[in-house]
C-alpha cells in the first residue's frame, strides 16, 4: 500500500482579486448588452407607439439617456434611464418621472392654463358671450379652435367675478390641464428578459484567468 500526502498552498488575496476582476468583466458585458437591447427597441417614428410597445424616438433624449453602472462593492450592475421631465418639448410627467411613467404607466403631469386670467372685484373681465354681429363683442378663439365673441366690462361684485370665471372656462378651458392615464410602453423589462435568456449563461465565460 502506498500512502501519499499533498499540501496545496493558496494565495487567497490573489485569488480574490482574480475572481473580482472576472465578475466585473461579466457585469460590464451584462450592462452593455441590456443597454444596447433597450436602445435598439426604440424606433424613430412621427407617431407615438401603441401601448405595450417600446416608446418611439422623438428627441433621442430617452434613448441616449440609458446607461449602466457597476457597483464594485456589492458586485452588481444597474441598467436604466436618467430622469427626464419632457419628451418632444412637452411635459408628460413631473419630477423627472417620464422614463418610469413610460415603462410602467401612470398619471401624467398637470400644468396651468396660460390663457386663464385672475379676475377680481373692481377689475375688468368677461361680462357675457355675444353674437358675431354685436359691435361691442371682441373675438376670441376658444380651446377647441372655434370663434367666440365676448363683451368685457368692469366687474362690480363677486357674482360678476364668478360669471367671468365661468365664461373663461367655456372659452379657454379649465385653469389646470391634467394629463390622463398613460398606458405602459415598456423598454427596460423586455431588455432585461432578453439579457437573462441570451447572455447570462455565458456572460462570465473566459473571464477568469
């Protein structure tokens, strides 16, 4: 009977650095791949995309704003868009929530009606809506694009102020415009799914040397 004894010495710090380097390479692959998939899913079109499909490219701000970041301490990767307040010059969600609202759906933003004026007792304002052939009437285009003719005068009491507010609502619309419910147009979740299916199994292949 032959007996043998083997002693193996391991350089733990060196091994740890090699494993960490391997993990970072794999995470960069995952982040870059997911970012590319998300960006390529967005197509440049004049019309908005249908609910359930990735959003269209209007200014390119959302598409170019998708990045990935490596957390070296926890050895993880995060992929996603920067905060954006406007798309195509229009604010659809407040507080930079545009990317999340597009991804998950939600309530849009609200904004003040710039055509509405504050009316007070003693000041001027809308008295009544009249006909086109009334010489005292001044033409105004309402929020639906139709012509209206309005007579203005001094508002002497609170009742006249309230009437002026109602006329303004009829002509110019509400004081606050509110966006309705925006349906989801996901682009990150599909990218995550493709990444998990196609790249994760081989993301770390050949990275440990």
